[in-house]
C-alpha cells in the first residue's frame, strides 16, 4: 500500500473522510471539506461536476495516484471522489499530491 492510501486509511478511521459523489458534494456545500481527491479513472463528466462544486467554494482538488480498484482494496469502498474534512490531513496530502486545475 502506498503512503497516500495509508494516510487515507487513517483519515477514514478518524472519521474525517467522505467517499462518493453525493457525500463529497454535501461536505463541500457545508464547508466541512478541506480538499477533494479524485482517482485516476474518474470520468470527465464527474470531474467537471466536482470542479464546479469546488470552484464555487474555493476547495482545492488533488489527483490521487491510484484508481478505483486500489481505493476499494484500501478503504473498502469503490469511489472516484473523496473529501478530506480535516486541515491536518489536507496539509499533508497537499504536499504529497499534484493539484488539479479548476478553471471554469
């Protein structure tokens, strides 16, 4: 398991990780989300949708270096979008991952 997935596993156990499009959008709309993470196999339509939500709320998006199958194996759930709801985890992930450009 890579460092990113290990950190996300800890984040999930701490209750600071939302997984799936609807929970992530809810976390963004309520300003709980500190950053959003997308997997390598996210569809263009889903990426466009999450970029729209994050742009309006000024939430950064980071590209994970894993696909859906790898998140399923590490986190126990298939998802292409995740939201981190803790500033400490967000800070560490921002150092490890590449940001996704959010142009409207």
